[in-house]
C-alpha cells in the first residue's frame, strides 16, 4: 500500500509563511493529479489546491494569491507554499494523489499535518 508522507506543518503567527511537502512512499505511476485539502475542527474537508500532470492548477478562492502549489514530477513530490497566513487557515492539511496504474484507479491520502496560525 502506498503512503503519502507530508511534512512542513507547524505553528506560525498571522502573516507568516509555511511550506508543506508531500511525497509517496514509493514511485507512483499514472498520476493524474496531486493536491492539498484541509479540514478545520467541526468542518468538512475542503479543497485547497490541485495540480495535474499537465500542470493545470486550481485553487480555492480563499487561498488565491496567497498559496502556491507546485510539483516535482521526477520525485512525485507536491509542495504547497503558504504565505500571508490567516487564523482561518488553521486546519489539518492532507495530501492527495489520484491516478491510474494500468487499469486500476487509485486515490491516496496522507495522514495529515497540522497547521496552526495564531492571531
């Protein structure tokens, strides 16, 4: 079973920056897209940003202009650069990878990394 390993979360003051990284435990073939989602206490998990193999990128409106998603295809690694952080960005951030290995689709999730923004 593939695991997505996230790193880079932590505690930061409002206005600060953090960079999240996510890499699979082994090379993934047939990736269509990788992305980041987040879940705040008492709320549903929501999309933050995704990037496809063809570098098509989408962001949640709440993070546009502040967050940047990027990927290193050779390493199957995806990054999320978060700047101008706000207290409402506080959440557990989850990495996601979707694709198809030959005929078998997959949808993997990381264990989550906590991001806390203090006011």
